[in-house]
C-alpha cells in the first residue's frame, strides 16, 4: 500500500511524494526532494505529524548523529517536513523587496517631474 509524505520549504523540489514502502526516513524524504538548498536550516527541520487526532510539531537537527536514534526518524502516513530558510535567505528576500520599492519610487518621481515640466 502506498502512503504519502510532503516536503516543503528550502528544498530543491518541494512536493508531496507517494512512497511504495512503509520504511521512509526523514533523510530519504529530503533526498527525494532534491536535498536542502544552500538556504535551508539543517539544524531546525520541522516535522508535523498527526497521531490520534492530535497534531505534533517536532524539531529535528539533521547535523546531529542523534537523528538516527530519534523516534521520528522514520516517517508515517501524511507527515509533513518543512525546511526553514536561514538568515541569509531572509536578508536577501528583504533586500529584493527594498530594491523593488526603490525602483518603483524612482519611476514615480521621474513621471511626476516629467508631468510638471510639460505643464
């Protein structure tokens, strides 16, 4: 019987993956998603799991060898893995937004100057 897991965030191919076997690990799932991007936080991967109608949110450190002994190392049906962006990604995102605001403001200022010169 197939089951599915979802890998989101800073991975190369975020998606929902159907798994033909019952033994899928966190590392395998991230590998199927193309591994973490350079912006992914390896030390703070979030696993969302629903058990007995209760949602659990578990933080996993992929840099630690303890991950292999974790009770959450093997995934279950409908687990969701979210790889958070690191500070470099957040800063670059803010920089892009600031650059776009600056460009729009410059264009508007230029249009206003041109319109005042015409009249």
